[in-house]
């Protein structure tokens, strides 16, 4: 199966492998400018330097073999794109792979509300092109593009030759927009292309001459020469969804019917239905992972206890901890159920036969989602149930058994620094405990002040880490009934600290219990607040794993999740443009 994916950066091994394959295909197809292939990683990693955003789409097999690529630039101030290079492996020419890539390029640009796509095609005029094979290839290309209603711009001096080679036509694809191409926009595009693509071989006077030659308003195009139909049928490019979502039905067996137990199965179905309707997510089925990833974070004795005690309990009658050995903690009660208090921090997190099974699957969900980041996705959502951020190295509580976010963060840390951002209403005491002495994982938590909010004993501002981890734990406790202004100020502070830390990955423990009306929280945040939070977090611009924690108001789960992830997607699309506009050389187009 072939799929189309966007390559965002060149940090991870899988990204470097894809780029290497793209460079190989580039050199095979464009030997005359083969050195340009060396520039591709820099184009992706440093948009500000070049003044435009470079987008790389690749067509690849399920085994990870790159079949072809599309490399185009977007000029942010005029919101148009220039397709610089598109190619497939030589043995695949004529296979339709190029058509799939072009269709995917159009789909991507339409998704980002781009005003049009420009590209150069060598002329199909026999009077200009004497080589018969080259002429035939040029004619084939222009015939292909005509199928999409894309035609060469006429009545300008863009085709003024530079040196011995014939000048290319500049072709315009409206991306199915009905608006005519205005002269002012066309001039801006001419100037941008000539400035960034040919500045080393043309003079400023030449650029102005060509720009000023655009007289027609609206701009005129060559009449169709090869086709009667103006729009080609879709070729099903299979452009990958922006994000991945990982969840499982196994959580449903963990259903505690006791009054006041808010952590119910309906939470997962509510969120998943809301998010799948956005069209942003590719659904991934969780796969099993060895328990070594869990025992790397949690005490092995604690892990073994949870497994053993749950196996012995009933699935119908949950057991709650009720004896807590503050004195003589070395003397563990012999009765397994009574021993629960030795490993638990509260009296309302029950154990039963299904708790361990569901918690074990939540770990698989978090690790599967983390793995999709390693395959190049910008965001993965681990829709975990039960949640995890209250589970410490050797204790459970707060509806949490294993710390899904911490296990995933530790897993990702083998590839570089990780920042964790906990935006649940309650302090992420478990994540803090696990990473408190580490400096390769930055932990930040925004939460209700522990004077008024669970878990009460942790989350104070003076808890900043120990040993090597000193300064790498940040708590931002907020007062009861905190509203949007206060919360956004705090999250801006968190975002800036994460940017200074400059991690390879970001792990966000998200809880929609920060929204107004949640039975366990007291903040006054709205759906619009969640949208603003999504924009701010996307601005960190790192591969992001979002792990579900709390949130127990069903309406808030539905509206808050959609608002957060829609805003995050918009933030990713806009971020490079925002960065570039501040220092862009295109600002005066």
C-alpha cells in the first residue's frame, strides 16, 4: 500500500532515512542541479533563514520505501505555493505515482487555504525546443497539468531566456478556486520566484522588468491545447491524516458502578466520536509492549502487586484501600486486599479483576502513540483509560494505576530530551515523582492549588526537583475559580520554559476537567479557552504526544477535545508563516 506523508524535520532516524531516499531520487532525476539535494534538510529545519516555508511530501510503501516526492515552497505573505521539484524513482515513471503526488500536493494546499500553485514547465513549442524527445516530454507534462485546469501564463516577459536554455513557462493551478488571478498577486509571485530561485544569475533590473511586464488584470492564460475537460478526476492520493489517535475497547471492562466514581467508559466513546468527525486523525490500533517499559518507571514490587491482587479479586465487587501504614512501612500486611493501602494514596481508587487489564492496555496505547511520533507524525493522541498521571513510582491513586504519560516519556527519552506539560486540573504528582531527579525530562504542571485541590500533598511552587533534576520540575498552582486570563498567562510561562529547554519531544497530559462545570474541578475555562490553549501548545512546534488524563463532564469532553485539536492543527499550519513574517525577506512584496 502506498501512502503520502509530510516530512516536517530531520531529527529522528526515520526522518533522516526518508530524506536520504528523497535525496537519492532527486539526484537520479535532476543531475544538472544534484547539489541542491544537500540543501533539503536545511530547507526543512530553518524556514526563517529562507523567508518561505518548504513542504516535503513523500510517497512511500508500508515498508518505508520512498517512491517519490513533491517539494514546494509557500510564500506566507501572499499565501501562494511554488512547486520546485517533483519526481519519482526512474523505474516508476509512468506508473501513476507522479499523479498521486501532484494530487496530494493540491489537497494539502487546498487544506491550508492557499490561493494557488505555480510551477515552471519547459516549453512545448517545436520552434523553441529542437530535441524531439525533450519536446515530447514537455508536451506530456503540459497535457497532464491541463487536466487540472492549469495553464501557462501569457502576455508577460517571464519567458525571457536566461543564457542558452529556453525559458520555462510559468503555469498556474487555481486549486479549483473560482477567483481570477489578479495582476498584483501575479507580480508578487514573479518577484518572489525570481528573487529566491534565480537571484544568483539575474540582476535586480531583470527582475523588475519581468515583474512590470504583467499588464493584464486579471492575468490571462494560454487556451487549452491538449484537453477538453478542465478538471481531472481524483486519483485517490491517500494523503495521510495530520494526527494519529490510539485507543482500544478493552478499557470498557473497567467499569466501576459505585456512586461518585466519575471515570466511566463513556469518556472514550465521547471523545473518539468527536475527534474522528474532525477528519484530522488516522486511527491506530494499539500493539503490545513488554513490561520492561513499565518497570523502567514503576517499582517492580509495586507492578507485581497490582497484577497479583487484581487476578485474585472479583470483577463485580471492587476493593478500596482503607488501611495506610504510616508507621512501620516495612511490615506489609499479609492480606493482599488490605495491603492495597501500602501502595495507594487515597481511599477512592478501587481494585478489581479488570483494573490491571485495562491499565495494562492503557500503557500499550501510550507507547503505540509514542511510536507514531518516531515515524514522523507531528502529533499522536493516546486516548488512555484509566488515566495515569497520579500514579507514582510505587503508588497508585486518583483513578490511576500506571503512569501512561511517564512511561511514554521515558520511552521517548532514549531519542533525546523530553518535556512533559500537565494541564489536568489536578497536579501530576506521579509524573513529578518519577522524574524528580532527572534533568533530561522537564516536568511542568498547571493545576488547582494543593491547598484546595487533590492530591493536596504535592504541587507546590517550591517543589523544583532534586539532585541532577534540580530546576527541572516546575509547578504552577492556580487559585480556585481561575479563569481564562489567569490560565493563559500561566500556560504562556510554561510554553516559554519548554522552548528554552528545547526538547526533542513534548508529552502533554491533558485533562478537560479544567473546563467550567466539571464535577472534580473549579476552573472557569470554556471551549474557546481550549482553542486558545491548543494554539499556544502547538507553538512549541515539537513532535507532541497528548495523553488523556481527567475530564468528567461529557459535554466538555466533546466540545473541549475538538476545540483543542482543531486549534492545534491550525497552529501547526500557521506557525512557520508567523515565524517568517517577523523576519521575512518577502515582507515588501
